[in-house]
């Protein structure tokens, strides 16, 4: 299951006092599950932008605590700075990163905005995806007149905040208002060009950015811009929606770049922007030599890019995420100016927590020796899941070998799809390796609960039954997931690379062992359930899956033996 991660990028109206900034950041960082990635204070703007990520619940709580601390420490009556602002916490967007939709972030933003108004007495406006009206999607409109106009705005129905509307008072004068919203992830990216001409870079930027360029009354770029009936410039739109771009010269590198903000990565994914800038540059006699990502990107951005370039090469996309990301890095030249380190540039990698006891991160030999030790876990359940993972890996291998087999180019996509399916099953089963051991550990933890009083005994029995049920359901999941490998293995035995048909056969043997091994764990764990009807239902389900697995294995091995044709 994809990890749920969101980002928050609050802007606080203090960029000069380090003590105040550090205090606000510490209020955010103290929340479990939050990781602060960047703190960027500005002297001239008197404003600090904080970037932090984590689970939705943790990030929302961290955001609230940051707003509360800013309210305590920042007095807007004394604030001066070059950047527009409306309050101590000026703007606070929630951004989906993985496992969360923009719509979900918008709902979180509304709840957070109401909580800020109710508990901190700070009036809040909602913008972008959380806006209550189309006009309020635009931050500039929500923040018009800035802090200085707030006293007048809150007294009119049309300009009143979405939450916390009341007459202007001393508390509001001190803290101002806060604008809470939800927006898509913004990618800041620079495309390196083999030229030093800023004019050429700007021309390319105008070709592709959503805003485009002004339409001229004549054919020359020096001709006057055409105006509409309201006196506004008539624009020729660019080719990439959801983007802003300009050209600039970077003295440090001795090149110019098309500097772009991709404000809607769904409308214009990074790889689409790269290809389009390459096209526009080529038409002007310029070449894109590489790409520089400023800040962080979601993992899916590089996965989508890597798969895009693999498909252009008619290569299988059913390879590991790490290999796919490597293809994306090389295809877009992300390492041209300096090494691109996924562990430092991909948000999910920055916040991932590796546990020393994770079985799937062990070497093969370490895993085997750990299994052989006197510790009861990992046991048969984890081994069954791992055998299933190996079965999926073998089916995936045959698919990948078939996708790249000489003379089979017309069928590459069929095998690529099969390999991608195999990779998904492989990931599920690897997760179940550790999940099975974790389920066993829950039983052991329940057994260690106190039993000194009748209440203790009741709680202990309830915990033990819940843990036992979970430990029975996990191998059922292993069985179901491993059983889904058989169609892939059968297809590879029938139509895959004939030189690898034996690998499909070994995969079938491993998949059957995974299913039957997990069945034994279902039965032994079900024996500890007090609810005998539930126990019998689980065991009956396991028997049905096991029976079908035996039949599937026999069918695949028959195909394999026929194809080998040993005499």
C-alpha cells in the first residue's frame, strides 16, 4: 500500500529574528511523524518559508502548532517587509505527495482552517482547491489590500473570512488573518541549454509556458504588443499548461537555462516538460543538455518519467523502482551539473524509516541464518511469503527476457505489462514477509500483558484474541497474493522466452509452496481463536485456495515439461 504523505509550506511573517523563527520551527518539528526539510528566511521580505512533510495527521497537527506559536511571537502591527502578507502566518498550503489526493488535502485544509479560527481566534480564508468560491482560488484576490486592509474587509459580508468572522479587534490587529489551502505539488526545474544567449532561452520559455508571449501588431519582436478592448495585452498561449518559465544566465555554470515552475504536475508531468523544451530548443538551433531539479520531487514524478522513456525505447517497465528512477535520471540529464542522489532529492526517500530488524532488507545469508536461529520468528509464515515473492520474481524475469528478445519486438508491450504486474505482486509479498513476523510479535506482546486482576485477564484475553485473528488473516493474504502469480507464470510458460520456460516452472513450484505453507499457518493460528465459526471459515477459505494452487501448479508444470521435451 502506498504510503500517505503530504507536504506543508507555511509562510510566516518573520524573516529577521532567528530566535522567533527557530521557535516556530521547533513547534512544528516536535510533532511525531513530521520532518522539516527546509527553512528559508528572507531579510528583505521579512518572511520565512518552512517546508515539512509527513503523514496527513502529523502534518496538519504540525501546521496548527506552527500557527499557534507564530501567533504568540509575531505582532503584525510592527511588521514591515517587501512581500505581500495578511497575517503572522500568511499562507499555509497542504500539498499531496503520495497516497493522498488533492481533494483530500482540500478537505483537510478546511478542517484546519476552522480549527485555527475556533481555537486560536484567528480569522481564516481558504484558497486554491479549498476555496469556497471560484474567486477565492486566487491567492492575490484573497490577500488583496494585505494586512492593512483587513480591518475594513472583515466588516463586509463579501470580504469576510471563511471562518472566524467577527468585528476587528485587538487580537486580530496583532495576528492578522491566515490563508489556508490545498494545491498540487510544485516542481522547480531548470533546463540547461548549450548556449549563453538569454534571449534564446527566453524565446524557448515563451514558446512553452502556459502564459505564452504577447501578440505583436507586426512580424518583428520589437513591434508593439496588440491590446484587447480593455487595453490588456493579447497573449499567444504556450504549449504547457500549469507552467511558468523564463530564461536566465547562470554565471556559476557558464550557461543559460529555461527556469520553470510546474504548478500542476498532473497537467504537465516533468518528462512532458522536458520533451517539449527539447522540441522548442531544437527548433531554435539550441539543445537541452541536462536538467536541474531545485528542491525535492515526489517519487511518482521520476517513476512516471522513467516508464515514459522506457516505453519510447520499447523496453519493459516491469523492473524495480530503483532501475526506473536511474533511467529517468539519465534520460533527462539530472546529473549533468552535479550528482543526483535519489535519497536526498525524492521526498519519500527523505522521510522513509528503515528499521534494523526489517527482514526484507537483510542479505540472503543473513535472512537464512536469522531463520535458523533459536528465535521463533521469522518462521513458516514469513518464509511462505518470501517463496511467493521469489515466484513473482521468476515470472517477472521471464516476462522481461521475453520483452527484449530479438525478433519479438512487436510483443514487447504485452510482456512489459506482464512484468509490471509481476513487480506489483513481488512488492506485496515482500511486505507480507515482515507483516507475518509483526503479527507473530503482536501475539507475544499480548501474552506478556499482566494478569494480576480479573480486569487484567479480560484485557489480556481480548488483546490475545485480536492478535491471533490478525495472525490468521495475514497468511490468508499471503495465500491470495501468491495465488495471483499462477496466471502470470502460465502465460510465461506458454508464450514467454522458451529458453526460460524452466524458470516459469520453478516459479510455479515456489508459488504452490507459498500457498500451502501459508495454509499451515492459517490452520495453526486459527486453532487459538475462541470464535470457532470464524476459525472454521478462515480454514475453509484456505483449503479452497490451496486446492486451486495445486491444480494451477500441475497445469503449468505440464506445459513446462512439454516445452522442454527431454528424451
